[in-house]
C-alpha cells in the first residue's frame, strides 16, 4: 500500500452547482466594502446576509435531511466555506456547522430538536478550549454532581451572538457535552476577545453555576469530538483556500497595474515567481480540500479522511500565511496601510493558522499516520 | 462493473502476465535512468531490442492509428501498459523524442506522406529521433535560433550548431529548427521546421559528458550539410508554430504520447523504503522527529501532485484557472523530484559521499545518480524558471 493512499476527488452535480451558487452569492452580497463596514461592529457581520444564508439552507448544509439539514453529505459544506473565504465573509456559519456536527455525531436523531433549531438559523458554537492548546484534553470545565457546571472556556467562536453553546465538560474523567442556552448565562459571563482577524469574533465564557439544558453522554462523545475537530480543520482549510485565492487575485491585480522604474512591477521575476508559488500552493490547498470533501462522511471518519483533513489544514495554512505576508510586502508602502486589503489577508492568515490546530499540531499527527503503520 | 472497466481490468491482467515473462533481466551493466542518458552502444542495442519487443507484442503506441503501427485503442490502454512497465521495473522505452514528441506532432500536423514515412519506424525502434532546438548561445530563448538553412536548388544548406542533442550520436533524424530568413520583423517569422536526416555528410554529433559522469547529450555541428527541401515541415517561415506545438507534447500539456515510460519511476514509497533501512545516532532514521517532519512535507507534495492529476479531469473544479494545473505540472513535479532525490542521497551518513562504482554505495549509488540526473528534467524542455514565467504570464496574466 502506498503512503499516498486514497487520492479520490469526486464532486456531485449538486455540489458543483453549490460551489457556483455560493461564489455568486458572496460576490453579489458581500463585496469587500460590505465586509469592511463590519470590521469594527459588535457582531462583525450583516444580519440580513446571515438570514439569506439560513434561507438558502446553509445553516444545515452539513446535516442529514432527517434532522432538517440539506442531506447532501457533510462534504457539501466545503464549497460553501471556500466561497465564504473568497469574500472574507465572517458570519457564524462555521461555528454553527461544527456545533451541529458535534451534536449529530454524539446523539444522532435523538437530538433532532436541537439540530432543527440550528438548521432554522439559531446560532450555535462549540466551547472547547480551556486554554490555548488545541491538542490538550480540554476537560477543565466540570459537570458537578448537583448538575451545575464549573469553570470557563476560552476563545469560543461567535460566543457573543450564539443562542446555543455546546460545552465540552468533564464528568468523572469522561468527556460529556453540556448544551447551554444563551439565556442561562449572565451578561458578565461572556468576555469578548480582541481577535487579530476583524472579520471574526470570539469570547471567553464562564459556565460556573450554570445548569445545562441537556447533557450528551456516552462512548460516542469522544469520537464525535475528535471528528468535529477534524472537520473544523477541513472547513477552516476550505475557507482559507478561498481567502488565499482572493489574496492572490489582489496581488496579481496590483502587479498588473502598478509601475515602478518605468515598468509594470509584475514583469519583475522577484515578484512574479513568489506569486506563482502562491498560486501553486493555493491549488494544492484546494486539491486537498476537495479530496477531504470527498472522503469525509456522516459516519465516523476513516483514517483516509483524517489524513485528508489534516493535510488540507496544513496546506491551506502554509499558503495563506505566505500569501498574506507577501501581499503586504508586494504592495509596498500602501500594503502597510489599513486601506489596503492586505491588512485583511495577513490578519486572516494569522487567525486561521491556529484554528483547530496549527501546522505543528497536524504535522506531528500526520507523521505517525503516514510512517508508523507501514 | 461496466463493460469498459471489465475490458481494461482484463487487459491489465494480460499485460502484467506478459511483463512477468518478458521484462528483461538485469543485463549486468549499468542501464540509463532516463532516455537522456543513453551513452553506450551496449545500452543502445539492449534498449532498442526491448522497445521492439514491446511494440511487436502490441503494447506501444496503442492509441496511435493501426495504419501507422499502432493499435487504434483508447489511450487508457497505453496508460495501463505504462503503469505496468513501472511496476515491473522494466527498462526504459528510450526512443522518447520520436515516441512522445515527433510522433504525436506528425499525427497532428504532418502530411499523409510524412506519417507513412516516419511514424511506424518510431514505434518499432528502427529509427531514432533527436531534437535540434537549443543552441550553445540560446538555451531558453528559442526564438533567437541562429543555425542557418539556405535554399539552394532542391536542397537547403545548413550551417550552425545545436546543443543538448539527446541521442544525437545514434539518431537517424532530427527535428530541426533553423533560420531561413534573417530579415523578418519578428525574429520568430524567420524560422523553419525540418525533419532532417542525421546520417549525412556535414552533420557531426559530439558526445558531451554530464554531471552524472555519463553521456547522452551531444553538440551537433552542421557544416554545409545539404538536406532535401522535401524535409521542410509546414511552410518556410512557419517553423515557430510547429516548434511550439512540439513543446506542448514535450511538456505534456497536450496528450498523445506513445509511452510515458521514459525514465525509471521513483516513487515517494521508494524514498521512504530506502530511508527506513538507515540509521542515525544509532536509532532508526525514521524515528528522528526532524526527518519525520520532512517526510510529511514530501508525502504531501507527492499526494498533491496525484490529486491535481485527478482534479484536471473535473472541469467544475478548474473553472477559474482553466489551464493552471496542466501548465504548472512540470514546474512542480520536476522540482519535487529533485529535492526528494537529493534528500534521500544525503541521509546515508558517510555513504552519502559514495557514487556509482563503489561497492559500499547505498543501492549502488542510485540516489546520488538519480539526483544529478534529475537536472535533465528541471532544465530540459524549459527550465523551472522559464516554467514559472509561463505560469505567471499564461495562468495569472502577469506582464512579460
């Protein structure tokens, strides 16, 4: 068996159409000026755009139709996230999609009520991190014998607008999922983070004293959590690949119009060749992302799927960090200013590269997956 | 399973069985790693016989028309043969310039007479082809070709010199790009394309020794060589278009090649298998965290290349940069292989310093030789740097 393993890429007609539709939606509804107008607002996005996305069925894009989702397979979220990334459009879709996956994978159709609410547009998010480490057990919040939670979670995406929190908690050493509604939390329990990417939002959330609306227990919780983190890596990679393409287009546009020393700067190989490397890296990231979309399924993720998700994340992070960094540099003095979109790209790169584990996290695990079972 | 799938699967079995019986054993002398390194008569005779055997069995140029020596099948059949050649570590199919560039070019743009005259002998190995594009002063800048061809009666008289002529000392014919007019506004319009004989008076090929220590390249000198005017392919002054089409076949941008087995196939698994035999600090090399991390990068590169091959077949996933994946294959693939071979050659402790010929060299110095040999791929057919310009200009639309 080759170390390359599975290299399948397939896209259903529905998914290909979705990619077109989603790209068109982002282009029409969320040009960069609209994104910029929300950089310093409280929620970071336009409620009307989110509402349109919900109406198109995107809130349940990754969920089966038996619980109100689109029923197109979990991989169908990939084209949507790529399109969102290509417009740097925030919105709580990533948080909601992953919270939906975590609940679905832990409880299946028995959680249809929660999942139905998500598909209908209730914002949900996973509260995972105790501290900064995506690779830690993250069981610092306890579910006590009296049914209350104690402890806080950090860097919870979209916590400020979430209606439903899925908190990973510790019950006698085992992971459980505590579902908490927003109205069970006080105003003071949510302390916003100052994120590097102004299109994104997150907060620390103190769950102390809160009684969850429901607790999901059992053996399925650990594997649901593992798979949700892998899907988080894949969906973030899709979004990042889209953003890298947007960044590449911004660079090439500038290289085609800006003159220095009497020549278009795009004719200089010192700028041209690194731009080609961004292009190649972006295409690689997209190949991994599409491959990931092909091999993930509604059932527990296979080893092939795990490898695909991790490679997608590493590949997308690498190219986005490079693209954002070079975008600032290649735009010269203008690139260093707030006005230049390079600001958005380099900030997105630095945000994305840690989400659901950075390159170090995934490469270490890939080394074992690829080399230790030959 | 569809009928087609069943047929291909049966064919794969048939070919595998044939290979099992017919792939020649190690001849006891060094065989070239690629078609760029055929340097001795002994190698030539051996490889010519092997190619003839493969063609006689009906396994070469399978998708070429039967009237010109092919089988008229779907290209999928040749792809299967090539895969099996790789799997069986078969010697290379060496007449590559004929099989992969000239043959497809003739089938595409040649006259019926040209096809009838040349194509079958390319497949059988009876006639060997070489390419006369690059010149000593003009490697990457083909438009600047200086070799002159002057019409004189029924002949053209050729003077000048070509370089990096792979197989030039053995070849029967050359695809020759020469200047027939020095007074054109655009330098490209003065070029003509010839199917030129090699074994005539006034043509001499001088072998050039390479960084590998082996031969295979030549410098070819033309001194008042008279070639018949009937050797002109296309119009006089129309050579640039034909040459560019040839490069499409050479770079694999356009399909139609008779066999992809022009070099020893080295996979990522070969690399890992080799490294798995080695030690570092008294421990298995593959337990070293730095090496493990490096290998993750190599595997990802190899996998990304395979994935992009799959993606090319799905237009919906290429809609925004339609030619991008195809035009960047050479840029990515050849550089990945160069670094992969250098890496493997350099992780052998003191044995890293040994070369082909030393009894203690790891796998006979295979990786060291393969690394050096790989420059043929990163330089030939347009250097990596020229490839980057092509992607920049044709895919991203950046200015020249």
